[in-house]
C-alpha cells in the first residue's frame, strides 16, 4: 500500500506489486520518484553541458569543478565520495579539468602517493557563473512552490539521500578513516 496525493489530499491506495502476463510474473514499480529524480538530474546535466560548452566544460565536469573550488586541497577519494562516483570517473574528469587549466594539483607532504586538488585562477573566474547557473536551475525546479514546499522538498530529498547513502556505503565497501 502507498499514499497517493490527489487534490492536495493524501489517501491510502493499494497497488499490486506484481501481475501475471502470459504466464510470466511481472513486477510493477511502486513509485516513480527515483525516475523523476533521474530525469531531473539528466535535464540539469543536459542544460549545463550546453551552457558550459563555451567555457570548455563538458559532460558534467562542472560538478567536479565546483566541489574543488569549495574544498581547496581535496583529494580524489574524498571528491569521489562527495559526488558518489567511482574513482576512475573522478580521475578522468579531473584530468580533463587539469588539461583545460581549471585544476592544479599538489603532492601531499604526508603521503607522496596522494594529490591535493586546487582551483586555478581560471576556475575561480568561472565559479560564480557556475553557481549562478545552478541557482537558476533551482529556481526553474521550484517554480510554483511556496517557501514551505521548497523547504519540505529539500528536507525530504536530503533524507532520501541520507537513507540511500547507507546502502551505497555498504555496496561500495566504503571505509571511513
């Protein structure tokens, strides 16, 4: 059973989770919220890829660049964990950002195998633009929302992220140091 929102009223609705079709049992998706979140993310990704083409950022590199600007000296592992991507993806994105002159790296004094990442002056010059675009996307997403709905949606999404992070850490064999 799930709750369904109709005319701003929640009502309990029973939905079958499986049905039989030609002798095959087919599962039915209970809720499309993750598909909606995925569609939202892909729309923003696509918009950003088009807008950031002029500053030679491509394929979602802006999320890596903004975090490097926000966390000076971050390493690849921590950046991967913040963004919930694998280290290979992070390594490729950071290398492309270095090739474009957006990111600088310095070897760690404590562990010579580790590199710390820093934003270059070029990155610092575009950071405000990246955040303005992120804020613009948020405004589009929240069109028609009152302040309470915005806050509630933000809290619910944060809670969903926190819930799934537990599973993500287990699946990825996450080890906190």
